[in-house]
């Protein structure tokens, strides 16, 4: 385990991951503005969108702007790390939100950590957290799942892996695939699972639709879906513990594997949240 308490780059160089507005340019922080004006190199997912942001902010960049995205990050990361070692400040920005979160940046951070270079962040807008906060679904425990696979079979398999996930789940989805995604959620999680479709967050036509999977699927089927979308899905309900008799087979399976009866009963009872005494009696009664 390493603890980076102070910059460790010999020349004082650093990498700064900076969150950019996800819609409203007014959400740009003063720290982001300062870094855009002073960083030696700005690594941008899309240089055209960066220039539009800079123009909207009414500022100019003094450093070199380079393109850094999923198709070239493998080849450009080493050069950027060399620039940091030479004392340069590298500002990493994605199209919107925080770099490295479903956006380029992870390879750069991974390489910097391995090389002992200093990495920091300028926090700010996040579509994941904004959608979660607006969803009306539990926020105490959640997970981010990014985009589901495009192919139906792979999408179904991924959702099967999440079948028992009790945390609130946040996804990204393209507008033209939203209907297919909601239908897949319907097939796997059922019609009554609560969901929120959040589109165009912080923009002029921001919209958050809340309801059951069935209700949102019907909406998607009957409307032209547009904009950037985050989908927040309620976690799986807690399963009822059932009766001790429901778990006799699980105990017998452990016993068949060579585990002592009392130990098997204790393990299954704890997992299933049933009485050890009642489960033990049920096992003996079934013999």
C-alpha cells in the first residue's frame, strides 16, 4: 500500500483530472478555469468540444492542446508521463463530467501511479451523482455500471449478473437504445422495479421521469427519445428468510462435502437468517 501525501514527481510535474460541465457551462469551477489558462498541456477527449468550452468561458489557453481518447490513449500515455517527469502540468478533461469515469483517463492515472507521479483532481459536475440525487431512489448505497452491452445476449447476461444486486444502480444509455434497455430490465427485474430516466441533465430541456419499469418502457415506446441519458434503477428487494425446512438441502450439501453437521447448520442459518436450533431440528426431522 502506498500513501501519496505530497507530490513525489522530481520536477514538480503533476496530472490533474478536472471535471467539466455536463450541460450548463455555469457549472465550470474557478479552479478549472485557472488550469485551462495555465496548464502546460491539456489532454482532451475531444479538442473541438474543449475549444467550444473555452470560448463559452471567455478565456484562452496558453498550453498545448492534444487529443487523448480511447483510441489513442495507449500510444500517448507514455509521452504524457514523460512530460510530467520533466515538470509539466498535464490537465486531463473529458467531453463532460469527470475523466476516468466511463471516459478516458484511467490509463493515464494507472501509469502515473505505477511511475510514482503525482495525480490530483478538480472535482465538479458528475452525471452519475446528479442522476442518483434526482432519481428519488435510495442513495445510501449505489453502484455505477456504465453502458450495458449493445448486443441483446450480452446485455441479458450482464443483467443476470446484477439480478441480486441490492444497491441502487446507475447506467448510461444512448437514446436510440433506451427502449431496448428498458425492455431488458423488464424481462430480468420485472415490471414493478422502480426506475428513473434522467435526460439532458443541467441543460435547458432537463427531464427526469420516475416510475416503474413498465411505465417508463411504455413512455419510451411512444416517444422519440433524445439527449444524453442516465438510468437509475432500484436495487433488488431483500429476500424473505423463508422457513428452516427451506434450507435443509443446503445443510445436507455441506455435510456431504465433509463439514460437521453443527458447523453446516451454523453456516447456513447465518446466511439464510433463520434460527440455528430450528434448522438443526428440521435437518434431523428430515432424515
